[in-house]
């Protein structure tokens, strides 16, 4: 895979990556959608790709009325996922039915909420001609080049086994 477009590194807000607008300091980047922890782990651990960069933000989730959430972003070649940690005391009056709760000394808990950030890709296979015209490399019959027309992300797969 070509790595020249990958946002390698840490604490990174790459431009031109998955159509993500990183917004200002304390806002959730867009687009995003909440996912459950199984989908989060499926993308993060089971997608076949590793994390190439991370980012961290303290921000206010639009639907949260409490304090800021600490959000860790994990950037993979074709996806970005995030987990928000909202720390809350057990005596808080807020009623939470979403998120994964992790006890913190019996008096508080971490409420973890999971997100997929960036484009929900819709890949289509490109012809050899289109692949080359778009600056890609098409190196034979076992090369399959795909593009997401929504965000421009390209993916090349070698099917030779
Ligand atoms: Zn896309």
C-alpha cells in the first residue's frame, strides 16, 4: 500500500483525510456517528489495518450537558474511530442509558461512548485507465483499485493471495 497519503504520527489532525473537518479546539469533528463498542472494536482491531496516528481532544459532545469529554481518536488508513470518556459521579442526577460504564472507586464512573468519525465509505472499483488517470498505480491483473466518490479515499488490493 502507498503510504504517502497516510497521516503518520501522533496528535494529528490531518487535512484531506476521510473528509473529516476537525473543527475548533472543543468541538467534535464532523461527520461522526455514535457506534456501539462492538463496531468500534471491529474497526479498530479486526479491520486488518493498524493505527497510524492518534489524536486527543477535550470537547463538549453536542448532546451532553455535563463537563467536557476526553476523546481519543484512532486513525487507520481507511477509518477513524474515537472513544469519549465522560467522568461522572454516581450521585449525579443525569440518567445514562448509553455508553459503557466503568467503575471508578465506587463513587464515580467512566462512561465510554464510541464513535466512527469521517466518511462512511462507498467504494467502487476503478478501471485501469481511471486508476492511472487519478495518479494511482495499477500493476497487473491481480490489482484492484477502489475509490470512494464521497470523500476521494482510494484503496488498492492485491488479490493474488
Ligand atoms: Zn469515503
